[in-house]
C-alpha cells in the first residue's frame, strides 16, 4: 500500500529559483541545537577592541547582559555597543573560570567596506 497524505503538495517547479531548502527549518521557526556554534574565540585581531581583553579559547557567555548562545550573535551585539557608545561588559569563561571583562568598541571599517565597531 503506497504512502498517501491529505496535506497540500507544492510542486518543486513552483518554488522560486533562489529557493534554498537548507533555510526551511529556520524560516519555519526551528533552530537545531547542532547548528549553533558556541562563541569560542579562535584568534584576536591586533589593535582591535578585543586585543588585550579576550584570549584564544575564551567562551563568550554574554555581552552587556544579553546571553550569547551562538557565535553569530556576537557581531550584532558588539555593533549595538558601538552604536550606543561607551564600554560594555563581556561575561566569558576562560580555563573553567567565569570572568567579567570590559570591552570598549572601536569604530572602524570592516573588510566589506562598511562601518563596524
């Protein structure tokens, strides 16, 4: 007996040309835990705001009181600090110890030519 369903069916030919099926779960509101990359510091750019504050291996837990669950949250939160002006606090884990560090964003230009903090 073949599998049947009464659910509506959308023929693939009706999908937009730029449709990316990998984004369907996110668009539907699902975020799989294994997709989230922890905000683990890999390296520090010389003369950046993080230089002298963060170290490779640091795990960023929160930025200015906002919990960080994945690496993709870091840049927008630091950008918000820069737009607000003044220093912000980083909660990190370093070698098993939880630390609170002050970060002063530095205005500059990103690799894409756009302003960054």
